[in-house]
C-alpha cells in the first residue's frame, strides 16, 4: 500500500535510551512506503525557542518523546 500521496507524515523523537530502536523505527517507516515525510530528532536537534518554551517536559524520564512530539506538532501548526 502506498499512501505517500495522502500527505501522511511520521515524527519520531528518540533519546539516548531509545537511539537504536529509534533508528530501526525510521528504517521500517521508510520501507513501509506509507509516509510522505519522515522526521526523527533528539533533544539536541530541537530549536532553541521550542526547548525554552517546553523545558519542563525534558525533566521527565518517561513520556518525553510522546509529549515533545505532540507539542512539536502543535508548535509547527502555530497553536502556541
């Protein structure tokens, strides 16, 4: 199934504890041919305004990727 023309994007956040599984997830996402764009980042690759606004989420050991992805999408859409 090829959904690339449906404009579906994949966003992944990985920290050092999830680095290898995160890379595997990106490879699988590319092979699936489901996504028009695939984005993967870690804390060091986030822009400074974003990290300043949402610095509290980086203090958590769990859920940081989930919350950062969710916040990053809303940030990109101009909802903040």
